[in-house]
């Protein structure tokens, strides 16, 4: 339970004082507990920040800018070099903003007037600060309990409290998105963290609709916004990742022990097709390898040993090579004295059979029984010999 608030939440909304594009934007504020700090106005871009202007906070605590705000987006006000004295603004050149607060407790005390977007970001910030304070309290309890007799009980209770915080943050964020569909503040809401835990899981199909909703709605309002475009790209990446994970899960289910091994028909070195299904009645090791694969070549002596021991008891090897040239393939077979069945389409990693069996690295093996059903995957060395001994004795 460590204190770790998202940068987007620490950089919270504050003040803007905007005029027309023609006259520029005025940003002003009145703070207490100042000491002549420099204050910087930066544009917050998806991957960087860009300094727009800077000024000095007067002895009275007043400061003001007159500058141009390029577009509706996120802007930072930084007071000195203290990260706790940074606030995020969501505004454009049509708004006039005024900031008040205590610089020593800026995130807890600041108020912003004249900017609807900045006020919404401030709401998120206020919620985040409250959660951060709660995490600090839980962390202190955790630290005091360490080494004590009730540590496990306390840890369980703290874990439950933390989970309640995550659920509360999730409820708050869902309601915020529903109530403010056209505000770019929803982008900040999407990326909230409670400690190190994301409120919305970017790899979760369950949470994808929230990202899609915000992306689609904001694209209709701010199609040129770099933040919106970045969110759109993130959504597409999320979709691709989720689809890939689902495909992987489906493949894993198809290749689970007890499942029928997908048939393979490839040519042997003589150019004759040999199918995996033709070996029914034998225990078969499908061995994905290549002449250029050092771990494969290092494992071959172990495989030779097992093959020679059990080949007369109903054990066979169906070796699928990922080689690109027939010469290299055949040389490795001869050099390593591999006397079992060899097949290949010489397609390297482009071989379609690799997707069927979910092979993304080699060596990789699949052990199947006499009926063609999968027994186990990726057995090598002693584990392979032990399993075959269990089956064939």
C-alpha cells in the first residue's frame, strides 16, 4: 500500500482567465503562503509538455499571464519545482479563469472560477486527494502492524478496505463519465489510479466500453484534439490486445490436455506428405525446432536418448522444422542423428501450423496419446522421459 497517485491526478485542474483569441488569454490568481515563486504555464500534450509563458508570484500572492491558449486542452500551472504545486487546467481561449488557494496545500485548497472544464478536473482532483489521504492512513496502519502477531489479520482487513476504495473510485468515475460525456476531463477520469491500481483496466474487455464511449463522444466534439486522437489510438490498441488475448485463450482451450491434437500434413525431406493422424496408435511427440535454434540443438541429445529407449514400445516423434532452406534442415538432421519423422514447409515463422499450435518460441513440444489427444505440452529432458515412462512403461 504505497502512495502512488497518477500523474494526471497529481497535475490537477486550476485556473485560467481567458479572453478572445485576438487579445490573448489572461490567467490570474491570488494565493497565500507564497514567497516570490516562479509560476510556469505549460501546454500538456500526450507525450510531452510545452512551455507557453512564465511569471513571478508577487509578494501579495498575485500572479497573472496574458498569453495565447492554442486550443481546448490540458494546461499546467507549475509553482517552482515542487511537484505538489502543480495543477491541471482544461480550457481554451474563450474562458476567463481566476485561481485562489494556499500554496502550501495547493491541491487541497485551490479553487478555480471561470472555466467549466477546469472545475470538472478539480472535482476529480478533490476525489483523488481524498483517496490519497486514505491510502496514507492505511499505509501507516500496515507499517505499524508489520512484525506484530496480528499482522496477517490486519493485512486482510487493509486489503478489504483498499478494494472498497477501488470500487468507490470506479463508481465515482463511471458516474462522472455518464454525467459529463462531452468534457475532455473524462480522459483524466479514465486513467485514475488508486495507489498502483488502475480504476479501469486497459486490458479488460469489461472496461473497454468506457474507453470507447469517451473516445467516440469526444471525437464528435474535438476531432482535432491530440488528446482525443491519442485516446482513439489507445482504444484501437486495446481492442487489438483484447482480441489477441481472447484468441490466445481459445487456442489454449483447444490445446488443453484431453483435447484432440489438430492434424498436420507437411512434406518430409523427400517431398512426400506425412500427416500426424497417420501415426494413430502411437504415443507421438510433436517437436517444433530448427537447425538455427541453439536451445533446440542442445536438447536434441536428450530427445535422441528417449526416442531410442521407447521407439520399439510405440513411441514416435513428428518433428516440425522452422528452417528456411532444405540444406540446413537436412544437415542438422544428419549431424544430430535424428532418425525419426521430419516434416517442414520451410516457411520459417510464417508457417501456418505455428498459429494452430500457438507456437511463438522454440523448442516447443506437444505430447499426444495413441488416440491423438493431447497429453501435455513443452515437456523436455527428464520430465519428458518420466511422462513417456508412465505411459509406455
